[in-house]
C-alpha cells in the first residue's frame, strides 16, 4: 500500500500539538524524531544508558511525520496544517521556522522501521516499559509494562508520559478505581493496574487508540481489570444507561483521574473531573507546556482543586491536584 508522508520540521516544544493536528486530519500514523544529541541533560538516576546520536537534528528541534492514505485531500490538509501550526504562536509556543515536506512511501518503509529505536526503558526504580518484540530480563522488584504502541502512538517514554508514570507510582496505594482520559496506547492504564488499582476505565476519542489500548491490556493480562471505551473525554458517563459508571468497570466517585493531554483540553472538562472524583481524590494532569502552566493551575483552583505538587521535565509540566 502507498501512503502520503507529510513532514514538519519544527521545535520539540511544538511536537505534541502538531502530532495532534495530524491525527485530527486523519493520519493513519504519526512519528516523531527528536534530537539525538547527547548535549542535553539526561536523567540517569535509574542508570539509563543513552546511545550515540542516531540523527543530525539540532538540539531542541524535531521532525514529525504524518501518514495519509492515497486519495486523501492533501492540498486542503497542508493548507489547514500550516494555519494551525502558525496559530500555535498565539499560545506562546515556539515553532521556530517550520519546514514542510510531502512524498509518497510504501507502508513497509515506515510501519516497522521505528521499532529499532524503541528499547526497554526504566522509568523509575520499579516501572520499566518494554516493547513486546524485545527480550529483557527484569529484576525481581521491577514492574514490566509490555507495550506495542502500533503505528499511531508513542512509546510511552516521552516526558509527558514519564511524568505521569512517576506521579501514579506515588499516588496509587492499592485498591483504587482509576480513570485514564485520552489513553492512547493504554500505557498509563496498564501502569495504574500493575501498581495496584482495583479497576481502570481508559477512554479515548480515537477508535484506533481504543483498539491499541485494548490490545495492550490483553498483552499485559489485564483485560479483566482495564475497561477501554470510546468516549469524548468523560462523555461516556453521560451516555451510560446506569448513570453511575458501574457498567464501565469503575464505581463513582473514583479515587484517581489521570489525563495526559493538551492544556487547552484539560481546561475543557475540569468541572467534569471534579464531579467524578471522591473527596481527597487525585487529579493527575500532564501534557502541559510550561507557558500554559499558570492557566491550568488557575483552572484547577477555580474548579475547587488544590494543587499539591508540580513536576517538570524540560518544557513540560505535570500537576497533582486534590479535591478538597
């Protein structure tokens, strides 16, 4: 099968947003290649090893590729994409000087090529992400998160995801019901379950994400514990016939909600999160660019949350809010 490959060369700061645009335009897959330089500060607290550079992308920049089926309205997509990317500057996001490219490729040229760069990665002392196709001998204390992200999702090692994983490890005590909003590959739902959550509801608006998360739940032997549903944010509860979430695998109010999505989206449904959380429940948010930190914090406070902790990794911010 032939695909059209749209490339955007931009800053690392803009990768999450541009990737989201490509998905919204109907991309069958999105890949992100960031700088391979060793000049940037790396987290080696868990003994991580970083290989020599695999590309010549300058530090702070990235190359994003979206793949579209033959027959896609490429001219309209390119026009809208450029407008959306330029609009990011209004939100304080540095896009650099974007360079766009377009070419045709065979599916086999891209569908599996990225796998050579996805290796087992230890996120914390206990949590390790392992691709299904890699051999890995875990230590007794490690919790292994098996992952096959598929063509449309990341490997779970991006700063926004690792921030969430580290935070979930701290807030999950065992026996909680958890909601993962915008689950993607399902990595956060899997981590929550393996850290001791009783039951996890994982929701996503993208049918491909729902399929991917469901498959990864099975790979980890958690398909009875993780309930993956197609939903626009928390709309699934409004659509539920029972109205209280019992048919969705979790019982309201839940103890923890986690959302690794864009700041603008986090602010759209903060009141809905407050309603489904139990008193003293935790709302873990990530995917927040530093320039949007204050906006998200103010939105959480206005909804009645108390911001208990903030984690940072480069330009990215994660917050732990509590319902009081």
